[in-house]
C-alpha cells in the first residue's frame, strides 16, 4: 500500500495504464467515430508560414508569367488581331517575308526575338507562301509615298521599280521593328519602321526620302508621321537640292535627244493617284479595282 502524499505539488510517478480502443472511443466528442478521426483533414497544416509563403510566391509568379506572355510574347498573326490599345503604345518586332511595292511589306511577328527562341532550329519563320499568307501583318511605311508600280490596269510611275528594288534589298528577310499608329482602309498597319545595319538603327522611310525614292505623304486624311514629320520634310528638301532619285535631271543622252524640250514637271505619287482616279471616273470604271479580263 503506497503512502499517501502530503505535499500537494508532488506528481505521482505511478505510470498510467494505456487506454484501450473502447476508452479512446468514449473520450471522443459525440457525433464522431473512430473512422472519421482517421480520415479527418488537418486544415491547420495549411495555415503554417512554411506552406503559405511558397504557395503565394508560386501564384504570383504564375500570374506574372501569364501577364508577361500576353503582353510581350504572344504572337500576332495578322492585323485583325491587333487591339486598338496597342496602337501608339507598342511596337512590332519581326522578320520581313515579302515586299509588295516601294512603301509596304509583309511582316512575320516574332515577339521576343532570339531571346524567345526565334531563329533557332526549333522555332523558325515559315518559308511556305501559303502558310505565310495568313500569318503575316501587312505594314505600310508611315509618312512617305513611293512611286507606283503598274497594277489594277494603271501604268507604272518613273522610279517605281527602283523604289521597290531598294526596299527589297534593304529589309527583305531582315528583322525590323515597327512603331505602329493605326490601321488603314486596306487593313494595313501604318507605322515607322527601323532596321539595324552594322548595329546602327536606321529609319527605313527616312532612308528612302534621302535617296529620292519617295515623297513625303501628301494626303490630308490618313497621314501619319509620328514625331518625324519635320525630319522627313527636311530629307525630301535635301534630296531635291541634290537631285537624286526621282529628282534627278535628265541625263546626257536624254538632253541630246531633246528630253528637256517638252519636259513635264515631276508627278508625285499622290498626284498620280488622283489623276488615275479622275480618268477611271470619266470612263465609268471602278476606282482602284483591277478590271476584269475580257471573255474569249
């Protein structure tokens, strides 16, 4: 028989008997059973900082990557997919796949450039014409107007071929960046385009003006220059003074053959288009539409 404890703070050293299953079940709150206890979900585990902090970091990182992709890395296949908020705020970086004439071309959008894998073996710009027809953006050079080529039954202008050849050699199959302003009536995006040559950035439209292969855009409606209008006008004035490209004087052979006797003043691309529209209107022809071939 153990001696009674007279000190109230003395703990008993008598070991407790292990509880059996019945006593454990009796200690459980009413409404619960043994199986419920074994399968109960411990939510307190997810309230610990070691769980909360990594989860928040993963969520924020995922949302940031999705935002980054949508804003900077998502490819735009054609001009129809460009949202209005994109204009005058963002630029398009891509590879020129085709040059239509002296002031417009087709661009395959490659967001992120080489850093995003474009140009590497696993991510190349398509070369098939059918595939490119629906996956490229039609770009119109802002602020300039190049001499017209023969199309839609209209004759070509002097230096139209030279303008096309220069633009083709200058940007075809090269990476360019276009700062776009708006979409025109032909679903082309109008923008100022830059290309790098030996690490130096060149304004494509400005280079054409310097060489006398384009004029400053003269139409009152739809003209876009960004912040380069003054620079463009100065470049055209300088090309006129130097008599280069379309501003050149007749050569020796032309003068010997009387080329200067009845020489007509230079017709700008804008004046040419206006004259062609008046002729087509007089003839009752659809303006700017290719005439149908006569039936045999």
